[in-house]
C-alpha cells in the first residue's frame, strides 16, 4: 500500500504576483521560476508516460504507488500552471518560452517507454538531495519572499521528498534493469539542462532586467558552478560587486560542506544501486506535513504559521 497522500491545494495567483518573488536572493528566485516552467512540462510528461506504463504493471501495490505518484505530479503541474499564467499575463511573450519547454518534453514521448521511465527515475532521484539543501535553508531562500510563490515551492518540494522512491519503483517494475537507468543519465541530463537553459534565456528575452534582478549567467548550470566557487573565496565586498557575486549566489546560505555533500549525493543518485528511501531528508518536510495536518493555510505558509 502506498504512503503517498494526495493533497488537493489551490494556490491563488494573480497579476500581483511579482516575477522576482525573492528580491533578497534574486538569483535563487530566478532559478526557482525556471523550475516552475520545468515543472509544468516535466510533470505533464510524467503523467503521460506513467499512464502508458500502467498496463505493464502487474503488482497491485506498484500500480497503486504509480497512480498516487502521477496524481501528486498532476496537482503540482496544475498549480505551477497557475503561477506561470499569472506571469504570462504580465509578460505575454513569455508564453513562447513555456510552449517551447512543453514541446521539448512532448517530443520525449516519442522515445521508447523504458527511456521515458529512466528519464523520470533519473531526474526524480536528484530532487531529494537538491531540495534538502534548499529546504534546510528555507529561512533565507523562501521565508523572505512572496508568501504565495514561496509556499508553492515548499509544498512541491516536500512532496517530491515524500514520493522520492516512486519513479524508481515504477522503473524497476516495468524495465527492471538498473544499469539501463544509469546508462541513460548522460542523455537525460543533456536534455534537462538544454530545456532549463532555454527557459533562462527566455526570461532574459521576455522579462525586463529591472523586474528579473538576475540573469541567465547567474542561474545557468555553468553560471551556478562559477558563482558558488567564486562566492566562497574570501574577499572584500567591493570585489564581490566587481565579480558580480553580489547579490548572493543562488546557494549562498549553504556551507562548503553541504555543497560538496550535494555534489556527492547527486552522483550517488545515478548509480544502479541507489536507494532513495535511505537518503537523508530535510527536517523541514516533517514540519510542513505537521502544519498541513493541523489545517494551516499552506498556500500562505509563512503568514499562516505566524498566525499560529
Ligand atoms: Fe512534482
Ligand atoms: Fe516528482
């Protein structure tokens, strides 16, 4: 029996939602906006490919897990669509970027089913280590931002941690060849990173710099590597301005040790014998689940928590 819960949450996003929802950490805010578009495209793909895999799943417990998994993902996609629709109303040409990301994931549905399932298992395996670093620093990376947008990401990321094993359970049941998943890694991440870079480029093209407060080079994969290395060198603030590492790098609140651990766990997430259930989890996930159980308004997590 699956432990996953389907939480139907409706986030109210309107034109008052700012593109840059985290002015204190705009590079992270930009990265999260790109994740919001990725979520729409990727989760639509997950729902379609998991539905295709369903008839091949013989074990009823796995079938139940798969059903709960795709229903959680469908809820995520629904609310990310609302978030991005609110931004598109402010920057209409941004729709081109959204459409291109969706088309790119739609094309993956032409690949063999085993590749589609490996894709989801590979990418989902990276989420727990990445979101752990983010949620371990939610006081800096989410709390100071627009409560509605921050709350969308908190909900999504804790549920990603909750269903961290699902995609691999489905992959094992249908494909059952862990080496295939590992061999697919390179092709999977070259696709993911291409879509992610195109979204960031779309932001630079369609959203004025003053509203973004950060740009492609701060949040691209190469840019983040550069930012996180340079930002960790000891230097006076004037130099930080000169090197463009002020405002802070996307993962600024994480220590060097946490970043090295993240890199190690990302590599581990792709090896054949990876066991997501054994991953260290962000303590915040349990705090969030408890808030939800107590009936807090998780669409405005921080103001609702403050109100008790
Ligand atoms: Fe999701
Ligand atoms: Fe997921």
